[in-house]
């Protein structure tokens, strides 16, 4: 009888003895599998060499780290080389032609054709137009300052960033960069403040604005006409 009671009392003690501390339990738990990273596919592009005619840079990406490769040009001698630890390589100033890359060693045996890199899209701005959008009421109190807002539009061909410049008659300027997508792209609005007049018999306040595309690279600049806004004054102001 007493032996049975001792066994019954030992059971919870044994259960607590085999319980692991939280830190140990965490170590004993099976680790979650790491996320599998899919390697980039090997690729080759031909880019024109800067300031050299009939020469190209052969740009390799996505190969195995430090993999040996053979650069082949149709009608030319093959050249053995090795990509870097990131699987990339740029072979500069090579003779223009039809190229392909053959991977060597582990995971090798495949041939990657070299494609021409996409030609940069040239932006050519042909015209800049300006209109006034505010004030949009028939008359304004000319004894108070008035905000005058101008909107601009660029016209041309190509796609890319274009730097523009607003110049107002009050001396205010703004030089935003516009993501141009031909044939027509709006420019961020430009607001200047027309001064108040002290005497209702004086001339109505007038402001002007001009939108220009400064010369950028080989492109010549263009300018809009100077757009003039003369306020229509409410009676007695």
C-alpha cells in the first residue's frame, strides 16, 4: 500500500524533472526552413562603349558566384574569364559583333545569347505653352493682393526627366523637374502674387510669367511666350 502511494507521488515529480527551461526548449525545437532564394537567370547585354565607335561593353549578370565563363564572338576567338562573387562581369571596349556566353564548371554547359541593351530614349522638347487658371472670377478687389496661377504644357517626343524653369514678373522663380511622356505633358503650376493698388484710378495690376526649358545636354532650350495677366478690378477698388 505504501509502495503504491510513493509511486503515485513520484509521477508528478518526474514530469516536472523532464520539463525543459524555456531557453533550452527553444533550442530543442526544430528550426523553421529558411526562405529559398531563386537565383537570377544568367543574362548578357551589349552596351555601346562611350566615346568609341564599333565597340561594345559585354555586361553579364545572374551567373553563379565566381563562375568561369567563355565569351564568344561570331568570327572571333573565344575568351575565358570569370564573373565576380555576385555573378556579374563587364568586359569593356570589345569589338562590336554577335556575342554569346558559355558557362563552365558546376552548373555549366549552357549558352546565353547576348542581346543589345535597350537604346536610351531621347527627349526632344519642341514647344512650351502657358495659360492662366486663376483668378477664375470676372473681377477681383484690386485694393488687395491677388494670387495669379499659371499652368504650363510641354510638347515634344520621347520619355524622360526634363528640368523646366518658371520666371515671374515679381522676381519669383521655380525650377521643377517634369517626367515628360510625349507628345504632351503638363508642368506643375506656378503662382505669383499681383500687388494691391492704393488708388482706384491707377492702372490695374499686371503680372507676367514665362516657362522655359533650359539647354540640357545636346538639346537646345525652348521658351514660351511671356504670358501677361491684367486684373479686372471690382468697382471702387
